[in-house]
């Protein structure tokens, strides 16, 4: 029953009235003192100027990890590993509404919601043009929608990173602008092992994974010098704390 309620919340939250720019600005101002200190420290530890020009989030479904990278004008630099405390489904793309799958692909953040049931949330532009094209080709009229990165430690089809961490990411994206942030979601870390596609996957998944692998090449593991503050498998008791 709880899982059904969470699933409905993840679907219905974006159908509600979203905050206007003044509400978002007010939330960013409220977060600013703590987030400026926290993010400045993270970037200093990575040896990267803050604020950055733009950022990239890389979600690894199998490893339940969300990597934060920043572009320093010359190359992408690793900043931090955030744990993903909940992400339903398994390896493989999202195909239809209600399949509880986290999508796979390259996405943009298109909305910030300070009024989320999950503390704060950032909506992705799933389905993107590639997702729509494959759905149309296969006659799938409802490929799904309303995919978020959000707080809390529970989710159904979205990426839950906990309240503490979503505050950092929400603030950083709000500060830089949504157009300065990309989100790459992959089934597992292609930098660590080769691409493997399930035999029952649609034919286009091979092309998608090859494309995602090329994008990942800009974020080499050799750049990863920092570690997740909580070991990336923190106790849930630490998830919802504001600080």
C-alpha cells in the first residue's frame, strides 16, 4: 500500500501547481547561507573554482550513485559522489507509464519544485526526443513522464537522494540556471566494464548505450579524487536531516 502511495505521488506531484519564480527565488535565498558554505567546501576539496560554468550529473543505476562533475573551462572535473537511496526498477530503459523504471539517456532539468512531497525536486525532460521516437516506432503511446531527482529516501521510478543532498543540487542548479546542468542516466558504469545489452531488449538499446558510453568518456575515472562523504551507503537516519 505504501509503495502504491509513493508511486502515485511521484506521478501526480508535477500535475499540481508549480511554484512561480518568486517561490523558487525565496527557497534559494533561504538555502543560500548553508549551501554556499557546503558547496564552496566541496569544490575547494576538489580544487575547482566555485561557482562552476556548468555541471553534469551522472546517475549510475546499478551502483546507486549520482556523480557531480563541473566544467572548469578546459575539462570536466569530478566534485562529489552522492548516494541514491531509492530508484526502482532494473537495468534497461523506461518504456511505458507505470513500469517503475528509471529512464536511461541524456536529459535536461526543466523544472524546479520547492513544494515537492519529497522536500525539493528537479524534473527531467523525459521523454526526450529520442525516447519519443522509439515509442512512436514501436506504437507505445504512453512512454511515461514525470521523472524527478528529489529528496526523501523513497521513490518509484525517480531518483531519491535524500533531503540533505537534494538541497545542495537544487541550490546549485538554481544558482547556475537549469540550462547549465545536464543529467546522464546509465544502467551501470560503462567505464568499468563493457556494454552488455539484455537479449530481450529492443534493438535500439544497443545504439543508446553506445551513445551514452561516448558521453561518459568525457568523465574519466582518473579524475575521481574525492569520495562520498557518507560512503554512499549511509544509514537512512542521516538521509532526511537538513544538516
